[in-house]
């Protein structure tokens, strides 16, 4: 089939000459997996046959079943046997493969690599060895990419897609050591936060003359490991106040939580048997036989004493803080009967006889533990279903009293389910005359056999001996929640038995999860976003009850301040804390409420000695009544298990304004450089002179306005001064307002709310297209002012005052005009040409995207009243051709200078 084949390479519309293919198959060829199966399947069959004959002894799993004797992952085949001599019993696959892979066994302190992951008896050493090599590789990549003059957005993208991507595969199996994890995170933060020093040369003149195409060669700030805004803020999604910066610890947690989520699925895999064995034999769960249900109990993770690797998975899963998706009174009867009686936050034990019963648990109660009811534990009553069965028969008086007290501790809907008469189970398991396990549907009578992966397969009806009920779960192995929803005709839902994997203690799906997603449907991207939001709320980055950052230029909840007053208060902190040290460098003092020096502020009270605090605590404990010793508390015991810690906030006008501003700031039609600048402005972290001095990156002299024509020679360069008050900025902002008046007839005011925050209702924009036009013009002008200020700051020490005044007088205005004209022409190219076919652009880069713009959309955006641009029809021969005429200039429609 592959004889005498040839191929040619295609790049950007150019095709090479044909050349013969002498080996291999084409990339993406459907023949490739078939050839692999033809070669690998005989080897797997041979190994299974040798295992059945007893030649190879497999590893026995905790449930008594033999583990798979081999695993095949593409070109990696691993053999799992009891002892090394089993692998040498016969020449394995001598008739199916030409060369045998090397067979490695772990002995002593040695480590081996299996699928790229180091394994050994000393797992901390193997883990440290693995991630030390990854850390060195990341450092080498950082040095490589640091030589590229990338923008902030480019560095964020490289850090996420190139640098941090080296971690994810190995971090899914093993969490890096904390020291290495901190070093890796610090490397990524330093790379993203630190721009590179570049030779400026005649950058100011080149930009003023319009020879530079972007801002990649602009003066950059000094390298520093600090990122402003902070890493956790920057890691939030753009619509919530961040830029999507990768946050390594939370991403690793999400990847490891995915393992526990896969554990909750019904398919039977060997690794699930081992992990469920450890969960079932944990110290607090061994007598309860809860299995994976212990994940949602009030038992703390540390008290389970799990193996280190499984402990990391469970810790990551619980960090998502799962909660009940259904209210207690809305749970179906089957889910109620499956609820555990012990370590359940909904079943509370009063701490004193006088405490009143509360269905949701009050401050004077705690969850039942096995030590509270030893008689129930000895009788095997650990679930509500067991309580229901026990209430149907007579018991000794002591056990009956325990049953009644436990029944009263249940929520009222659960009490009704526990006292109801038992119903016939919908599925029953049994065995045929030949000993085959069969599962029968009690309603239809249809019988099913069970595959090795617990899937039900239809079987012919025959006589069976019923042994008990069986829980059957519908399951779609394609996991449609990870992508677009499947059509009903394409659904692959099958029935799976939880008996062989979970035993009689099955899980009730749809009861636990986060948000609206069940716990077994975890998506890593959503989980990492949830973890970042939880951390942001914990560190006070999110306002109480909000899921977005507060823009620093907008008032906080309940405040009546205007954006101008908020910005003035922020800038007053900068200017009040700028104080020159003896070395002439700026220092960062504490938050000073007024203009007094920091040394004049009152000192804080001295803390008490630890011995005095201990004596006070002992005295307080003696005054309190004695109570029973408290068991281990859960990692999430302080919050009700029916409450989502990230529940949607209540409606509030200021929260709506915050969301509107961040959604607008993350709009895709903005230039990336303009979008990042506005994002920094909203966070109050623009590297102007005053802020640079506030964080210790500039001296008092460098913190002043760099323009020689500024009215105040020692004026601190704050955000409001840089973009609004400085004469250089006022000229450009005035031109922007007059330009918008010529376009729409409305003159906007040059205020903080209109120019910097855009928090007003934009009543001067008659349509959504004009609203987009206004924001693109506004951000283009702001970025031009910022660029001119950076150039002026870099040339302050190299030019005389006279040359500065002559070269900087109209720099920002020229940059703004050039940027706007460039945006108009760029949109015209998208409107008339196919960007994917332009010279110099690889078409595969834009595959699956639609970069085109309709002609009507262009007219609505730039041709309003023909003030900025117009479209004319040119007659050339037999066809008419549309031509763009850019009317915007330094004199039209309004004078620039």
C-alpha cells in the first residue's frame, strides 16, 4: 500500500517538488494506528496467554483480582510481573517484534523512568531529580526568550504556553518539591515582569517620524521580580480583572484534582483499585467502608494518613471546596439512603443535652463520629439505608435508643426517607448455572453480563440465582462536558455496574460538585480558574460577595466617591510616601495618612510575651465549662456543605459597573498594547514617576514630570498628571474631544471617568459601533501619551532642555494621529483582503478563525459622517473597485496643533 509513494511540502501557497517516501507513513494517516495495532496486539495476547498458563505471575490487586500484565502506550510497553524471573520465563514476543525493549526493575535506591516519570522506593528523591531537570530546562528557555523584545502580552503568552507547559505532564503525577515550585514560579514571574534593556538610539525621532511599527522597542522599566498588579491578580481571567497569567501552584492543583475526579467515574481501571483500597483502609474510614465517600466527609485530610502521592491528589481535590449541588430537602430517596451517618455535616450531635435540634447544624453541635455510637458501628449501621433496614426489625433496648437518637439527628426529609418502607431495587445481581455473573433489570427482566471495565452487555435470558441488589449507573465514556454537546443521535451512553469497583458502598452522582458541575465532571481549565478565585478571595483581592477585582479607579462598595476623588486619594498615598533616603534613592514607607514623615507616626504596641499569652489562654479555658474532646475537623468544616464559596454575588450597581468595565477592557477588538495599558490604569499600577518611586524603582528626581514645558518643574508624574493635566497630554486629549465632536456632534468632557475609566454611560455614542470607535480612539491616544512620556523620560539625561522642548512638543500628537490612521488601514485590509493569504503570513496560523470584517461593519466603525474615512468607487476598465480615502490628518477634521 505504501510502495512507490511520493510527497511534496506546501508552505504559504508554495509547493515543493515531489520526493520519494522510503519509510514511515504520512502524518495523520489512518493507516498508522492500524499498523501499530497489528504489531502490538499479538504481543499483548501472548502476555495474557502466558499469564493464564501460569508462566508469568501477575501482581495481585487489593481486591484479589490480577492486575494487567502489560500496558501499552503508543511506542512504550511496560510489563508488570511479580518478580524479575517472571519476565525471563520465555522469550517474550520473540515472534512478533524484531527487538526487545530493555526491562528494568526497581532495586534499592535506584530509580527508573516509566513514560517519562521517575519511579523508585525513595519517591521524594526521584521527584526532586525529575523537577530539578525541568527547572534547569525552564531557566534555559527563559534565557532564550528573554533575548526577544516581546511585549507584556507576548511574555504572558510565552510563560503560559512554552515555559510552564514543561511542568504539566510530570506535575500531574507528582507535585514538585515546595522549594523548586517556588523557584519555578519566581522564574516565570521575573520573566513576565522584567522587560529587557534595549539600545534606544534615535527611538524618539523614529517614532516621531512614523518609522516604528509597534512599541516593542520602547524604553523599558528596570528588571525586577515584582509584578504589578500582583501575580494572583494577573492570573485571573481578563473579564474578571486579570490577563490570564499562568499561576503554577493552582494549575498543578487542578491537574491533580482531575485524578480524583477520574476516580469517581464508573470505569474499572487498575489504578482505581489501589487508590480506593487506600481510601477504604484509612484510619478513620476502615470500619466505615465508605470508600471514596470519605472525600466529602468532615474528616480532615491529614487524619486519613494516605500515601504521599494520594494525599496530594486528595488535598488538591478538597482545595476546590466541593459542596452539595442539591438542597437537603430536594435530594432523591436513593441519594438520601446512600448518605453516610458518620462524619456527615448534615447529621449533627448536640454538644449538650439542652442544645436544640437543628437540621443544618448549629454552633452548639458537631458531626457524628464512630466514637459517639460504637453500638451502631458494631452492628454495621453506617448509612441511612442501613438505618432504614434496622428500623424494620426489633433490637435490644440500648441499640434501639441509639437508633432513635440518630434518627432524630437526621434532617426532616431524611427522617421521612429512613422511616419509609423499603422499595424493590431496580437492578439485581445473580449468577447463572455456569457461575457467570449476571445483572437483571427487575422492571424489564433483561439480563446483562459485566465486561472487565464494568460495562453492562446484553445477555440471553436464562435462569439465575439472585444474590442481592446492584447499583447501575448510565455513563458516557466520551465525556461530552469537555467539549461541544453531542447530538442525541450520537450519544454513546452505556450502563455501568458499580459493584465490582465500588462494592455495596456506591456513590450518588449529582449530589456533590462545585458551581453547577458534578464532582466527576471536572475540567482542568475551570478547576484552575476556581482555585485562583478562591485564593484571590482569601487574600482580599476580590471584594466581599464579588467575583471580579475592584478597579482601583472606581469607588468601593457603598462608597459615594467619584472616580476623580478615588484617583486623587490613591495618588496622595504615592506622593506622601515618596521620601528620599540618604543614598538618594526612593524608599517605600508605610501607608502614611498625611504628609508627616514616617518616623513621627506613633509606634505600634509591643506584643505580649508568649508565656503571658499562654497563661491568659489557660485562664480562659478554666472559666469555660468542660466539653468533650473535639475530633479532627475537616479542611472545609467552617463552611456549610450546602454553600458554594463562590456563589454568584447579589445584584449591586457597583458590582455591575465593575463587571462592565472589565468585560470592556478585555474586548478582542482592542490592540493588545492598548488593552494592557488600560488594564494597568484601572489597577492603578502604571509605571509613572510617582508610582515607580512609591515602589522603590525611581528617585525623587525621576519621579517628576520629564517634560521641560510642564508648568511645575517638580511636579510628581502621577496618572492624572501624565494623561490629563500635563500640557503635552492636555493638547492631545483636547484634540481627541474635538475630533469626537466632529464625528458625532457631542463634545465629551476630559475627566477621569470619561478618559481613563470609561465608567460613564457613554450617552454620546448612538450605536455599539460608535462605542467601539470611541474606545479605540481613546486608548490609541492614551497609549500615544504613554509612549511619548517614556521616550521623554529616557532622553531627559541625554538632551539639553532646549532640544527636549523642540523634539517633544508634538510627539504625542503625531503618535496618536499615526496610530489611528494605522488602525483604519488595518481594518480596511481585513475588510477587502483575506489576511490568511497575504504574503509573509502562514495560512495555518489562522486556520479555524475568521479574520474578515464586513464592509458595512467598517462603514459603521470608521465612516460616520465621513469625518475619519470614506469609501469611494473607482472605475477601472470593466470592473468597479472600492478605494479607501483616509480623511483624518493634522488639519482635518480638526486642527491637531
